[in-house]
C-alpha cells in the first residue's frame, strides 16, 4: 500500500475511533466519513485488535514493574533482616575521679557487644511481598491458610520467608516411632547327655 494511502487510512481510523467512542453507529460514522458501513466495520475490527494488543502490552508492563518492585522490597527486607542479626555495640562513657585538675575529670569508655536475634518484622515483609506477587501473577494456591504471623517463632517465619510451604512449617511434628526393646530368646534348658527329649 502506498505511503499516502496508508496515512489516509490511519487518519480515517483515528476519526472512526473518536466517533465510535462518542456513541455513533457504524452507519452514521460511514455517512459522516463518506465510506461504507462495511469499511467502518473493518476499521473497527482492526482498531479493536490494536486496542487489545495495547491492553495486553500495558498490563504486561504494569505486572513486570510491580514484580520488580516486590523483588526490591524482598531484597531490602532480606538485607535488613541480616543487619538486625548483627552484633550490637553499645559504648558507655563515664567520668572517673582521680585525674589531675589540669586535665579535668578523666573519662572511661567501655564497649559492650551483644548478639541480636533478628527482627522478625522483616521476615513478615518478605512473606507479604511474596504473597502479593504470586496473587498478581495468578499463581496463588486455591486454598488460603490463615496464619497469625505474631504467633510464629523466628525459625518458622524464616522457613516461610525462604519459600518453604506454610502447611509444612505449621504441620505438627511427625512422631518418630520408638523401637520396641528386643525380647531375648528364652534361656536354653540344659539336657543331660544320653537323654532324649521328644518334642
């Protein structure tokens, strides 16, 4: 199709789209633009196909952007979780008597280091971000398990945040079978030589 004719078709389709959105029928649009109703119908089919492609493309872009944001939230929360487990240093400074007057009071400083257990709120952020992302992608399992995050131990939160299914984490422990003690065989009854016992 020559360039000039393609431009004319595109301009007509823009007008068709505007008139259709305003509520005009195909016959009315055809009359206004000087083309047949069949041509308007073909233009609308082409426009609808383009619109659907744009919607799918736009939805894909929106979903990809949201997934990237959820990934960033999880990454930041993992970093904060690791930092919350680091050693906590506390410096204590106190004045000590006994220094010379020229020096003024002496200062004594001490540093106390304390291992932290980690702030489980960051694990909850990771879990919520993962759930939101799976829901956005439509891969949420059909049955939802109600979890009270406040009642979980840090170990349980960590396991769920690492992707272990919550059903497995929350399941009661499987009892380990306790082996029964072996029953010793009955003691052998000595039979004096030369005697036969019939059984």
